[in-house]
């Protein structure tokens, strides 16, 4: 599995256990393996077993959402020799109260320090390893009573918004399975209602929200295109996101009112 994973990331297999290697892996992950909820949008519950994830993401050229991407990342990191572990988080972004433990992330211990690694938040999350307890111009983590570690983003000067909260409680795949089931089946879940695909390249962020395709690039104006047909969405997924979307997606888009 690890050879196919590294090949999908476009990386060589001789990566040492280091912060530089971890940074390269995360950035390649965000670029080469998009965040996407196509399976759930089409009415399915993703199989998050390692073999199923390997088949879907590495061999069928698909992406996934957090409970697919983080376990795949964590498994690959462990094979390379990293001290990596999964954690489940309560999403706080754009919510009045914290949600259930449905978001999956990865923690990596390097040189007696813990780094938050997240390739599955799909937007405002970190784009590289983030040292717990630190603060940058736009991200910080804080310990809060009753919540544990809270990751926040500064969206404008002095305006910090909480993304999610997690504890260091041991997480097993049964916890991840529970989060997967919630995200894929909970009435009103965002992932069942709308199509969401994101990709973070070196200099831009691509977002497909329903039929609206946006391209954010540093130093350039926001590009927005409203796609007019299911075929245009399928082409966008293939050309902009390097995905092979499922054949049932056009029908799902029509049935859910995108077209």
C-alpha cells in the first residue's frame, strides 16, 4: 500500500522521519488527493477499511473526506516510521455549539513535540504540520476546559474563529467508524445535501460547491464559474481535481436539485 500511496503523492520512498518530510507529505496530500464527498452525496457510506481506502483513493483515483483521508495518511506515516495516531474532533466552525466527534485528524510526535496534521478538513484547516500550543498569523491552538485542544483561525485582524476541538483520548477505528456513519447518514448532514470538493495546490485553492467552481490564488482576483450541466461538473472534477468521479454522480446531482 505504501508504494502506491507515495506514487499517488508523487514522492520517493526514501523519506526520512523528519519535519521536512512530514511537510512534503502533507502538501502533496492536499494537492494530489482532494477532499471530496462524492460517495456520500451519491447515497453511500464509505468503507474505511485500509484495503477499501487503498482501492478507492490510490487505484481508482478518488479522494475522500476526513474519515477516509486521515486513516490513509496515518497508516502511510506509520509504515515510514513516524509516530502517528488518530484523534476524533468536535467541529466548531460555523456552528453555535460544538458538534459530535465526527471529524478525524492525525497527531504526529517528532522530537518530543506533537504536531497536528490534517488533510481532511476541506478548507480553513492547516496546510502543513502545526505545532500544538503554538500560534501563527492565522492559526493557533489553545487548551480550554471541557473541550481540550481547540484549533482556531484568524479570518480578519483580531477575529479568531474556532475550527474544532479534540482531546488526547485514545481513538480506535471503531470511533472513526462512528464518525463516518454520522457524517454519511445523519439527517441534515452537509455531506448528504451538497457536493463539496477542494484541492490545495502550491499557489491556489480550488473549491467546487454544488455547481459553483471557485479558484483562490494569491495575488489574483477570485475566479468563479457556475457550471451549467452535470457533464460540466464531471469534466471539472476530472480536469481541475484529477478525479475519476463515479458514474452515478449526474443522477445524484439531478435528484438533489443541483440541476
